[in-house]
């Protein structure tokens, strides 16, 4: 195992992929706890399709993909939030509508212009070669912001996640925190697509949270466990991908699935033992 890790670290592109991926995975898992508990878990899937659509347009006209994609996805996140807050449409319906529309636009633009190039394919299905130094730097900044949000605003994030009415009554500006979480999620999605692809990026948000919830019941316990699980699963997935030459994104998802099944089994055994006693 140590030999494999040493060998992986000898390749600069893999070092970038590991550093960037670990930080993005951590951000996605922490934000995912609030999103899952607020029943916004599929927002990752919807925003990834919006990101793919904007990336397709950017590549077609020769613009910088990240420069175009990040503001577009942030606006989409804000739009989804406003729709659901105003009660005009259910969150799942709004996400499905925007997701399908953005993906369709991306596919049409791609087919009429560049075709399924290597760049488009890497955003769709993920590629470890796509993680650049700028992506790693942006992931580092994002990680600092997300960790700061949970460390210094823990009580407010907790209140907004579980009871927005109570949070408003205690003077918390709920809209600001909702927008902040949505914006950070949008940036995380755009960065994560470089590693996981549009098809799999939502797994980084959903799996660690629901896996941690199998064992831990407190918000703090779930947040910490989710972050640790996400980092461990990503690293094991990357090792599996390197050793067996499997797609990186799919390998990470399979490892997350394995941990979820393992934790679920442990939960069942634990509950069965409590009933007997």
C-alpha cells in the first residue's frame, strides 16, 4: 500500500488530482450535510448539469470554461433557492426542470459546434488529467471558506438547517446563510466536475452524509464523520483507480457505496443487539 501511494505521488498530475480532489470532497461532504437535511440533496445533480451546459457554450465560443461556468451555476443556485423559498414550485420539480433544460442545451450546443471533444468528455465523465494548478488553488480557497463557515458559524448553520423559523426568530439572517451555502455548493460542483464529471459529482454531496447518518445522530457527529468519510473514500477510490486502471470518478463512487453498505450493516446489527438486550 505504501509503495502504491509513493508511486502515485511521483506523478505531478496525480498529486494535483489528489490535493484538489481531497479538498473538493471535504467541501462537498460538509455542505452535503445541510443540503441532505434540508432535502436539497439533488441540487448537486441539477447544478452539475447547469455547469455542463455552460461549459459546452464556453468551449464552443472559445471562452474560459471556469470563468463562464462559476457565475452561471451560482446564478442557477440562487434562482433555485428563490423559487423554492417563494413556494412557487417544489424543490425537486425546480431542480429537475433546470437540470434537464441545461443538459439539453449543452448537448445541442456541443453537437452543433465542437462535437464530443476531449474537453467536453472530461467534464461529462471526469478526468484526473483535467485538474490544473489553478483548480487546486481555487479548491484550497474554497476549503478555507467552507471550514470557516462550519467552525465559526456552527450554531447558525445548525439553526438554519433544522428550523428556519426559529433561526429567524433568534435574529439569524436565514437568507444570507442559504445563499452562502448555495454559492459554495455551486463552486464546489464546478470544481468537482473536473474529477467526477457531471454524471457523478452529486455523489460527493450525498454519500458521505447519508453514510455518517447510519451511525451518528448528532449534527456535529454527522458533520465530522461525513468529512472524514469523504476524504478516506476519495483517497481509497483514487488508489483503486490507479492500481486497476478504472475511471477515477466511478471508483470513488463505488468506494462510497461500499462504505454506505458497511455502515448500514453495522447499524442493523447494532439495533438488533439493542433489541435483544
